[in-house]
C-alpha cells in the first residue's frame, strides 16, 4: 500500500471469540466501505496480529510475543485530522450492524493518529 497522505489513523481492538465471524464480515462488507465514502478518507487496510515475530537485530534473532496487543488492526489513510471530527465520519461509524451487533463485543480498543515528523 503506497502511502499518499500525511496522516494515518491506526485503530486496533480485540473481539469476543464467538463474534469473530460477524466482526470480520461486518468490518469488511459494511464498516470499511462506509468509511471509505467519507470525504478525506483515502484508503483502509486491515490486519490480524501474528502470535510472535522473530527479527534479526545486531546479528541475533530476537523473539517478540505480543499477547497483550489487540488482535485486529485497521489503518486508515486520511487527508487531515478534521476528517475524524466531521459529520460524515460520525454518521458513517453508526451505519449498519456495526453499532449494535459488533461494537459492544469489542474490547482493548486503541486508536492512534500519526502525522508527519517535522
């Protein structure tokens, strides 16, 4: 995914195990498509955390495990921080099954906005 903007919203969360199927279905088929209609939202991509990673650092393999980190992540490429406060964004996050059938079953939610280094 080439990055074409200066701001990234990183949203991470866990979901109840018995709600994982509907979580992924609604996220992919409803939630992300609605957010991509918001002016200033350029792209979105989702990921699932891997249980561990080995990285070569200083000539040695280092093992990292992230059990406390949220399992799911979405990265939104946005024009500017005002997008997140817009009426269009506020409306989009309340459309479909997300507010009643998914959001109540999420936890460990973390949202971070990244901007340019100046």
